[in-house]
């Protein structure tokens, strides 16, 4: 008889690995149970012709080695040659061994039950877990034994152990116990056990993470388990993170990926995956699922937050499918598709892909269709939103036909239909449709078509009236549209604003700041007024009478003093305020009250200060032009001095009749000037130097406006010689010549040539510049390539430096 069983790591192995401590009532091992070759308890004993018994696998291996070595088969125990290698099963012995194993396993399981406790020694817990693994690996039916022995909850308890070695072994044991056994999986999934396993996915030890993923993978092979795993908060997110990790080992990443693939069998899990950035399973169901599934996935797609990159991915993968569902599905399917398209189209790149997928024709059809097949008003609002999103992408909509008749989104009939809908639907849809027009008028390629359609439909007044709407979104859309239109049909809008009672006042109520920040609505409102025709004196008169210019100055002062917080709308708001205020400088000749206002509020100084608005190019441009307009009035507003009446002596003696000498007169205007009263730039502190500093501005429009303002110093209404002297003193000649050389824009070239011609009228300057080849070549270039006016001025300039003969001195003037 062999020694008693010592609790081997394999049930029949006599190693120390799985020795179970303490008193144990286990039957001893009989010598007949042991294979002479393996020294282990036999599982499939077979007998040779000489009566010796071995483990089948071991003796078969022995016979193979004999053949491979060229030896005749012999008994490994007696070395006796065998006539046959036939193996006879020892059924009785096998049954005896199995009965013995079963009795021993039962006793051993009782011991294991007592050992599996968090307070038990680590080594003995580890050995008990190892025993359970070996028991399950020995026979599949033993997994049922483990279940019946209620050992699964005890193994789960070992996951709470303070020993990472025990925790790892417990996870590994659970995986072996549930592998291929649905009953064991169900037992393990009871209570919060799955949640406990999921926690290990974020554990600091990589081995425990790896084993937890492997265990979850085994569970996920059962469909009933997929829903339970997905129901654990954070489970799918952690698996998604592991599957895309760059730091985990390949095995862990692979098991996480395969687990997620199994979990895709549950639609609820698919939604969670989409929410956590794994969108492909949802898109696959949207393409290949049943009708109900497609509706469900499209609806969910519209609800989850997506980044712009993901929106582009969705548009590419399922854009066509969503368009098809929207165009031909059931009302419920169309609703889900529209809502998903609304989500995807909110990204510019996604919108462009949807346009290529053919979204425009069914969208417009849904909006305009009335009768039995028309969309409910709520869905028309979604359609309008999608259309507004798509239009804002800046696509060339004039090239996309909406149907067989070739009409496009900017065809007159289509725009008329949009305007009709705007006037006959609710505020929500009206706001979205106005946004469509905002997008179309924001593109230089389509704005003219929309403007013509608005004019032909007579909708200007109707659009203006929306700025009084109580709904903020509707007001904002109307204001943004009118702001776009103001540069193309400004006179129409100006006439409409004057013709509509209270609209100007209402518009400026929106503009006035009532807090410390600027809203998008306020910026849009000032934009409407900013680009209306500056020469419309009637409108300017109305603004003046209603005190709007005074309010504009107050708002600018608040911004300059820092009372208004910075934000993305402060810049357009400030630009609009300065543009509106500059209107008053365009009507100074015909409106005496405008002159008085400009004097009282020292507008010349205000616009000079605005030249320093760093980063606000439009503010600087408009301010320079306003100073140009003010300066143009300086000669008229310059006060002529009172000359004393000649006395008696002067009337008797000729020597006393000499005109009195008057000091303090302006060099340019030969009168009494001031910056505040007559807007003389020469009297403005640093005004000329600030304008000169803007001549090399990176924005050509700012440089041109500044040059135009400086050109008023050498105009025909002033002493040109003194004006040239002022420009020389301000060191502006070099900057003007630089503009002439660079030849940036036609407008800049024209004014530079005009200024240079004025300078060349004086012989000393003409002599100096005639030796500068750059001046000559620039003037020649202007003479050859400029417009008609520029060429005429360039010709005169070239005559001053003798590059063109002055034929007026050769040919006599014709008689009058």
C-alpha cells in the first residue's frame, strides 16, 4: 500500500503545491492505483498481454518511442518482449479508482470550504483554489460538483483578500469554474459579483486586470450574461479603454476587444459603447438591423454627444442610409433619421458630406409639402434646423439641383417659398428658416440671388418687423439676416426702418448695454445700422433726433473705460458702434445740427483715440475715414479773424493804410482753427502722427483710409504748400512713396499717385524725386496699368519730373 495522499496540485500528484493542512480523513492511495511510468493515480488504466497495468497515454507513448528507436515493443516494467501492443481496458480498476477519487474529493471539498475564508493563511487559500482548478480541469462534470458545493460564493469572497496572489488566483479559478458552464455563470452573476469583477478592470496590478478581462470574456460568451455585464456602471467604458490602450499587454487588449464583440449582442450595450466612443457597432446596426432596430439606433444617435470628428465619421458611414430613411421611411423612421441628421449636420464637414449624400432634395420637399404626406410641424422644425446647419457650411448651393426642374436652393421660387413659410409658421420654424437665409446671404456666391428674391417678393418690411419679436432666437436670426443684407440692399432697409413706426428706437433698445457683457444679439443689432448707406441724410437725421448718436458715445466710453467684459462679441459690437457714429461725418454740409453735435462731443478727438484700437482693423479704418470727412470741413468751419477798421490817420496818410498783421492763424486754412470746433487735423494732438503710423498697416483698407485723411491736408481747399510742409514735418513722404512702390491695391495706388502729384508741384521736391528711379518706375507703372483717373494723375506727375513733355507750353491755347 502506498503512503497516504498528500494533497497534490493535480489531484493525483504528490507535490507540495496543493497540500491541504490539518487533520483529514482521506483514504490512502493503493499501489495498484499508481502507474509505474507516471507515478500518478491512473485515470484510464489498461493491461498488457503480460498482465502489467499502465496509464493508457503513458504506455502508448512508450510504444511510440520503441518504434522510433528501432526496438521491438517490450514491457517497460519487466523488459519482456511483447507479441502484441494491444491494450485491454481495466474497467474494474478504473471504476474503483473513480470511486476512490470521488470519496477523497468529497472530503477534500469539505476541507476547502473551511479554508476559503479571508482570515485563512494565504498559502492554504492559494492551495485550495489550485485544488478547485485541478478538479474542474480533471473532469467537466466536476464543475457541477463545485456549483452544488456552493463554493462559487466562497471563491468570490477571496477577491476581497489583501493578498494580490490570492486575488489573482481567485479570478483565475472563477474563470476555470465558469468556462463552458452556463449554470456556473448564472451562479457567479448573482448579487453584485459581476460588479466586483468589473472593479478589477481598473486595478493597479496588470495581472489582475488581465485575469478579470479573461473572466468577463468567459461570462460574455453567454448571451444572458451580456446584459448583466453591461448593466454594471462603467463596465463598458473600462473595457473600451482597455481595448484601445497602448500600455496594456497584447493579451489583455485582445480579450477586452473580444469581450466587447460579445457584448454587442445586446442593443443596450451597443448604445453604451456608442456613448463611450465605440460607435461602429451602433452604425452597423443602423445599416443592417431590422426596421425597429434602425429607428432605435438612429434615435439614440441623435441623443448622445458627438465630437466633430465623430460626426464626420457618422456622415461618411451612414449618411446615405439616414437620407434614405428620411426620404422614404415611416413617420417614426423619418423622425429618428431627421434627428440624427440634425446632430451630424451641426458640424460643417459633416454637413458637406450629407450634401453629397443627397440630403437637400428630401429636406426641401419635407418643408414645402402640404397635405396628406406632410410632416408634423414639430418635424418641420427639425427639417428647418438641419437645413440651417447645412446652409451654414458655405457650400455652393447654386450648383445643387433640388429636382428634375433644375431649381436650386437660391432659385427665386424656392426663396419665395421660404419667405412664405417664414410668414406663416410658428416662431420656432421661423427662426430656423431665417437662419437658412442667414447662411445663404453669408456667401458671396448666393447673396445676390437671395437679395433679388427678397426685393421681388416685397418681404423687406416683414423681415424688419421680426426685430420686435418676443422670442430671442427669432430676433437674433432676423438681426443677423438684416446685418448681412445691409451691405447689399442698405437703402431698402433704411427706407423700411424709417417707414416702420418705432423700429429704429426698438433696434437701439436691443443695442444698448444693460450689463457688463456684450451679447450676440447686441452685436447683430448694431451690425444692421452699421452698414446702412452713410449718405442717407434722412436716416442720420432720425438717429440724431432720437438721441441714438449720444447713446453710441456712451457705450463706447463704457468699453474704453473697461466697464464691459471682453468676449467674442465685443469686437463686432465696437466696430458697429464706431461705424454708426461715423455716419454723422457724412452729412456735415447739409446738417448744421450734425456739425454742432460733432463739436459738442469732440468727435475729432474721439475718432483719433479709436485709431489706437489695436487688433480692430475696421474700427481704425472707419475712424480714419471719419477724420477725413471732418477735416474736409475745416476750411468752411475755420473762423476768419476780425480785421480792425482803419482809423482817421489811415484815411489821410497812405503810410498808415497797411493791413494789420494777425498772428495765430492756421497755416493751412488761414483762419482761426481748433481740433474740437473746426476739426483741423493740424490742431489735433498726435492726430497726424497716428494717421501716418497707420500708412504701413498690414490691412490695406486701414492704410488707404489713413492716406485719404492725410490727403485732406494738401487738397485744393487749403494752402497746398503749407500742407506739403506739414506732411514733410510728419515724416510721411517716405511712407507715401513706399505705398506707391508696393502697388498693393488700386485704391491705395490712386491716392498715393494723387498725393505724389501734389508733392511734385514743388520744384525742390520734384528735383529730388526725379533722381529716384523707384518713383519714376512706380509712376510709369500707374500710368500704364491704373484706371482712367489714376492714369490722368500719373501723367501730370510724370510731367513734373520731365518724364513726359509738357505739350501745353508748345501748343498755344485755342482762342475763346
